[in-house]
């Protein structure tokens, strides 16, 4: 699970933040963000990685669920939403989603 200011972020911003969080585990190949319209504080990221082992590392490292060749990551609103568009992560490098 990841925590970020989901309610104030666009889908593109959420995708970029998820990509940054997944990058230490391998090459990110795709990200799709699903956000229920009636729950703006919650989203789900469907993440494709270059290898099965990278998906397994994302699942283990971020508490995701593996379905077929994707990791599904729950993204929730941070408790301290005072940082507009912010998210909590120690990752600083950027990997563009293909």
C-alpha cells in the first residue's frame, strides 16, 4: 500500500508517484490508475514490470497483490493532507512508465 494525497492529485500525478515508488524494484513498463468516483481518497494502481521477479519484489516491498502479470497496489489518502499533491516515499529517482 502507498499513502499520498490522492484526493488532490491527477491520475497522471498518481501514476508518476507510483512509478517512483516501484522503480527501485525494477523497470516499470505500464501503470493504470483506477479510482472509484465515490471514493476520491482511494485508488488502485495496476503496475506492469519488465520481469516476473520485479513484480514479485514490488509485491513483497509494497504490500501489493499479484494478479497474472501485474502488481495491484492500493493507494490511500495520507493522514496529513496538508502537503498538496505530496506523497510519502524515500525514492528520489524517476522512471517513466512506458
